[in-house]
C-alpha cells in the first residue's frame, strides 16, 4: 500500500473556535495535527496522500503544500457537504479507493506501529480492517470513543453508544472498494452516511475485521483537554509516541500534563506554618487550632499496645464506630471513620461533585472545602456572611442552582467562631441537598450541643466531627461522619479501605474512655479563652471576638496594622499566629489558638508590646 486517504473536512468546533485555525492545523506541541499524521504515514512507506478538505479547505491546502517536511505526493479532494457525516467525506474521494489503501482521520495521532500492523495484517481479498485497541481503560475520552464489538477478529458491532464492547476504534483503517460500495448504498437511502454505518454494513457480511494495535499509543485529539494530553504524550514518549512499547525517555515535569486542567490549576494546602514551627524550637504554636496538651497516659498506653499489632491490618474500626454511635444515639451503620475530618471532606466532594458542578460555601470559612472542590473540577460558590459575621441563610438559598451538589456549613465556624442556629439549619436541610454540618469545634461551644440528631429527620444531613481539636489527637488523624446509613454506604464506595491506622483507632477509643481528663482539659481551655478575651479587649483599637471554639478572633483594622504584620512581629517574639487571608477573612483578621497558661501569657505580652506602641507613638 502506497496510498492513504485522510479525512480533514469537518469543522472541529469542540477543539477550535470559529476565529482560530482550522482543526487539522491546530498546533500540538508546535506542529499542526495533520502535518504530524502525514509525517507518520510517510515514514511507513506511504507515497501518496489524498486529503479530503471542506471547512476552510484552501488554508489547509496552502499550509500542507508549503510544509518542507512533507515529501509524499499530496492530492486534495473537496467535500462541499462537510457538515454531513464523515462517510460522505470518504465518498468524495471514491475514485482513489480503486485498490487497498489506508484511511485515517485528521485528528487522531498514533504511533507508526499502528500503520505497520495494518499493513502486515492477514485478511481475505475484498475484506477491510480497522485498527482496534483492546486496552479499553487507557482510552482518554471513553464516553466519546467509538466502541467495537467482536466475534474473534470479526467486527459484529460498531458505535459510540454500544453498552457491551470488546475494543476501541483507533481511527486508522485498511480499506478497499467494498467499503465504498456499502457507503454508497447507505447514502442512496438516507442522503447521508457515517464510516461506522459503512463498517457495520460490511461487518454484517463478515468482511470487516479487527487488527489489534497492541500497546502502540494513540489519541483522538477532539477537545482542548485531549490536545493537552497529546502534547504530554509527545513530550514524554517522543515524536513517534515511543513507537515500540516501553520506548522513549520519560520527562518527569511533563507527567503533569496527564492530569486534568483543574488538578494542574489547584494549589496545595499551605503547610508552611507547620514546617516553621518544627524548624524553630520553643515557638508557641497558637496558629492551627491544635490542643496544647499532649495525649493522656491512658491514650499513650493504648497507642503502645496497639503498635505491637502493627503488622496486621486495622481490625477495631467497628469497635470505634459502635462506641461513637452509642455516644451520639445512633448505631454503627450511621458512622463513617476518616483520617481526620479533612479526608472526609475530600470524600464527600469526590462522591457528589463532578467537574463543572457547584459546592455552596458561607465565607469566610475553613479553606479545605474550597480547595478540595477545585481539585475535582468543581466550582466553589462563595456566599459572604453578613456584616456582623452571621450566616446569610437567605443568600445561601438564593445561590442554589440546578448545578449545586453539596453545601458545607461549619458550626461553630472557623474562623468566626459562631454557630448556625438550628432553625436556620433546618431551612437549609429541608432543601434536600447533601449538606455537611462540620462540628469540628462543637465540644468547645457553650452547651456543646450537636446537630447529629437531625440525621434521623434529614437523610441528606452529614454531621462531621474530629478528634483533632478537643481530644488533642491532630497528629493521629481521626475523624468521623454521622449520616443516614444510605449515605454511609454511598460514601463507602469511594472511601479507601483501612484508611485509619491501628494506633489511631486505639487512641480514639482510649480518649473516649478518658472522661475525667477530657473534662479537665476543656475547663482549662475555657479559662484560657476567657483570659485572652479579657486581656486583649483592653488593647486600644483591637476588636476581639469571643468564639465558641478553641480560638479567639482579633480584628486589627482600627489599629492600621495588617494581620500579616501582626503575625510577623509575633513570630519575632516566639509566638506563631495565623492570618486569615487564606480563609477569605480579609487582611485584618488574626486567629489565635488557645494555648496553655504560659503560652497565653506570652501571647498577650507580645500583643501588648505591639499595639500599645502603635497607640502611643514616640514624640520627636
């Protein structure tokens, strides 16, 4: 075979806009799509390429004829009916299909190995063949791919909508006059025809066969995401896509291009303050809402005992679920465990939110909700709180659209420290949308009353809790979610198994039993909060908000000192605080985690130095 037919007539609106270059000339890694395909063909002995053009065909013709890398003979056939199906384009070139030749699309990039396999394929006279990929999972856009049903090597069905199939159409064929005859019959009846219809008609006569492409690489470049993927493949595997399986040097940086655009655009959670605290010994860690108290003796003993079974997969998760259920008045089927509430936030988002769908947030709030939404391609819809930092329930309800999939409500809220009234929460839950009620700080609230009982009334409610705050187990990563068993089962389909280590389960069980120690620590933290609020409220210009959480919120706007400046000056004094810009809290909000008594006094002394100096400038 020395001739190839290349179909390049379509508009390609999914890949290029009307004002851009025609789709066949879309650059992929700096080279037009069609030029790449023609280069592949000529490396495998094709001496004549018949290019069927249509939409903006003259610009395609000129671009190809002036490309010095194309050494094969080029012929052009114009398809004036390019708005019809692709079979019409092949019929426009019928005079050139007087013998066996290759047929390829102008938007499929592929390794030369696919051409070699089709050329060497053993098939009866009068039959045709299609290069198929049996490795279905590696298809980039499976929903849009043409699927192929097989009986041995005989094609028995071909369509994008097939429910049962054995392989994927790569878009590269070895054809002859028989396919033209079938397409002409279809066209005569309906006035239009697709390649799949012609292949199907010939296949029903047992004359269309499947040629395996093995591990040879290929991709249908039909969307911007596919174009990005193709560029990555070229960078990783080289201009010939590796050609032979396993060939090509992998460029580590280019692997990023295999990820969806929303993952590439995502920003990781900023953990710099943790690293800083570890590097500088002696810092008062009052920035991350951790407990200042180390695990109790009871918890440490449980950890050591559990570590002796560290060679086994975790086995006591059921015990912890039952114990938590008893405490909340539900059975174990209502409880799901996670590696901290952060994993459960991610799990909810991945379970319910697809790219382009929306997650509703009341801001300022915990930045993890927005971050995990963006990682899956979701759209965070940010509804500002009221001027007095209240939840704007009317605005939240008004922001709901048909694309809204999940609502996140943090109560008590981080960083404002206030709770959403139950009546308002009921208004939101009554809408029926999956709604996460994050109660990470509920143990610090005035009455410590949880909203977990609402799960029995609203099966769309998901109440989120953690051992990181009041129980002081942040480093052991234990969180849990209370919801209707139907929700728990759904989330369980996405959750990875054994996500909670044996030692973490043991620590949580012991902490739940250590009631007296837990009560003592909560009392100390409440006293610390009262001390911070009382002392800091005396500083001129500083607005201090008491919070139903283990932190105090300070607004520096009236002092003229930014939150970042406060954090920097306090760091110089050995105290690490947190600016709330990442929580969308503005430039003037500083969050102070309640520490132990020495830490609290150290913090107050440092802030007094800063703000008393600001209010009493020296006279020159």
